[in-house]
């Protein structure tokens, strides 16, 4: 998180800054012993075509079925993008390191998505290329976005019985004595346990892959839509004066470290304990 937000320049989609961030992620995976695959794609805004790419690595599990864990590495112009979303990449690299030599029931596919801030371009490009056999082989997708600054730690999931992974994550957090919540459903536009289609889980949800989405925010203030992250300072993401390390550490001392540690613990335990019968077990408890 620190290197992406402090040692590199801005990570705006389609710029050299995004390329530098991508190269760092590739090198980080390589240092951990993974074999990263850079997956280029293009997208168009107006009359201009831009280049970007996703970075994917695979940690083989006991079963061929895959659990996708993703986070975007670009940021909006003018911000360090500490919270949004150097935190998500930081947790991905942390978990990838923790489980690299451990046995996981499912195969884990870590993906760093490019160009999220300009319309979910990286995750959309990946999901669009998935064939039916790939979709059927994917147990679920986990999205990590803006994990540091929000007042509370959340996990959301698909609606109905496809929300089973959210419930599993909540139970893991309880076992670890970590305060993880879900959207309480105060806003009827976003039913309890779900969220909006504004991050990289959305393209996977659209093709029928169940998702879980980890985030730190506050669903009980502002417009009750999860956008207003904190009581103290409102929204942090996309704000040049707020989404920087100096401001975050000064006004929320210790919060980033605690949040990232908690999300890393939950996600590590999830990858190690998610088994073939987990889905059926939790689906039976949901309407």
C-alpha cells in the first residue's frame, strides 16, 4: 500500500503511472514465487483508445474450481489513492504471501484490475472473455476496494441464496473476534447484505458468479448508500485533500493498520477453509 501510494506517481488509468504500478505488482508477485500473467486490453473514451492490463496469478488448490480474488490498482487523478485502492492491492499481496505454501481446497486466482476508475474496464474485460466453462468453474469472486478509512468494516454479497459467501465471511470474522458487518438495509435501494454495482464485483455478478465484496465505510450516515465513509470527514475516496497518507494517519491514527490486518486475517482464513460443501451449507440457511 505504501509503495503504490507514496513511492510511485499518480496511477491514472491509461497513463505511464498505471504502467509503473502494474510493473510493481508483477515484480511483487514474482518475488513471492508466483508466475504473473499480464492480460492487456483496450478501452475507448470518446474518440480516444487507451491501453491497460490486468495482472493475474494462480495458486493451485486441491480442486480445479477457482475462487477469484480481485482489486483494482489504478486511482483517480490528483490523489495518492491510499484508501482507493492501494489498500485492496496491499491485502491481495499479503494474502498471496500467507497462503503460497499452504494447502487450499480451491484454486485461488488473484487478479489486479486496471482501469476501474474509468468504468470497471479491467474487470469487465476479464469477465467478458470468460466462457461458460470458466464461469461454471468459478466458485465465487471476492472484491477488495477501499479498505482503510471507513468507520466500519463490511462485507456484502449477492442477493438471495447466492449471498452464501458473505455469510461465510461473517462467521469467519466472528470466530476471529473481528467486528465485520454487512449493509443493514436502511436504504431500500440496497437491500440488506448487498451493495451497488460500482466496483469490480459487478461484471462477475452480471454473468451469474456469486460475489463477496469487502469494504470500509459507513452505511448509517449521509444518503444511506455507503458513499459517506466517515462521520468525522465524510467521503475520503477521490478527494485530493483526504485520500493521502498524511491526512489519513493524522486524523485516523492506527485505523489503516487495524483494518488491513483484519481483512487479511479474514481473507486468509476464508481461502484455507472454503470447501465444496460450504456453499450448500450456507445456501440452505438463506431464502
